């Protein structure tokens, strides 16, 4: 990433459309009685991405810039708008951008004979909510298959994954302000990692990568997320065929219910020496 010179006015992240982190000034105070000092620091970038389908504005995603085309592909696949890579003819940026908030615009051309459904969202989805903009509770219904993967993962290997994920998080190391999703083999090899201010965006980027690489379903992989596991994380894993989710944080009740329903292994509070296994522990071996 290119370094921006420090200034007296903090940089507005909405005006950055191509960098995962930007530099700003902070008044740093440490210790009681300290007068503090003005110093430059890095913050995670958050900017709007307008998605157009056939030139028609469809939705706005708040995200950390980077791997935008993967994000859009993964988002459309997770929403059921497309069911295969062949249904996306092209994904690419346009030269138009809303002047008042900055950001970027990506246009998608879909095949006329696609089997997917019409996107049922309102126009805006923020970075912290993977289901914001849904119109009805019925629209939250998950469309996916019961996981039948025979994948097995050693318990000792699982304990090592958070450190492996952290070591690969370049933007987090700079800003401390982004989530990460990492896709691992059962042997612990990191296949792909993506970062974003939205945890579900990071996963969408991985699914978009897998879709373009024609590697779906991801039935022989372990997904590790850097935060908590909510409904939308499990929902996206189900759609992508991921049978194993591990997290350094806690799952929600609906995440546990959904993982049980689709036979996913769900691990929370994963640390070097402990973990909570909420569903289907048979994929974990000593």
C-alpha cells in the first residue's frame, strides 16, 4: 500500500476507493497525567461499493477495498443470484462513481439463461451486517445441502490455526481493525485468506475466489474466522459446501442451530490449548 503523508486533518476513508488501510493523525495518550502527542496511525479503510447488474444499480456493499470482484462474485453466489461461474459473463469496474461519498462501482453482466433468483435486498448493506436489507424473514431461508464430507482434522492442528491466520493478516497487523477468513486444508495449509471490516465480506471474497477458480464446493476445507460466528457466516459456509467452521470467538444460538441442521462441525473460542465444539465433533480426531 502507498503511504499517505500525515496532515492536520484526518483522512476521510470514504474518499479512498483502492487501499485497505489509510493513514490519519491521532492524539495518543498513555498513562495518567500524560499530555498526549499527535502522531500518525493507520486505520482500516471502509468505503461503499455500488453493485450494478446489467448497468442497473442493485445494492451497495460497505467493505474494505481490495478483491472487490471476488466480493461481488461471492455475494451473488451466496444470495443465490448465480449458481455457477458460467452464469457470470463479466465483472468489472465502471468509470462512474457517486461524487458525494466517493467509493467505487462494479458492473456485472449475467447470462440470460441463468438459474439464479432475483436479488431481494434493499439498496444498502453495511459492513457489519450480512443480512441487512433483507425484506422478509422467509428470505433468510438457507438453500444448501446437508454436509456429507468425511473430512477429519487433528485436534492439535486445530489449536495451531489461529496463530497461522494471524501471521498472514497483513492489514490487521497494520490497523488492528479488520476481520479475516482463512481457508485451510485438513493438513493445516493456508489456501487463501481475505480481510475486510465486515466478517461476512471476508468470507464472500473467499467464496468469490473459489467460484472463479471453479473450486466449489469446498467440501474438503476448514474455514477459520477471526471473530464470532453468526447466522450469515454459517449460511454462506453451507452454500459454499464448507463442512467445518472454526472461530476464535463465540457462535450465536442461530449459528449453532444452523450448523447442526446442515451437519457442519462448529468450533468456537479456539485457542492454543482449548476450544468449544458445538456441533458434530466426529470430524475432530485426537
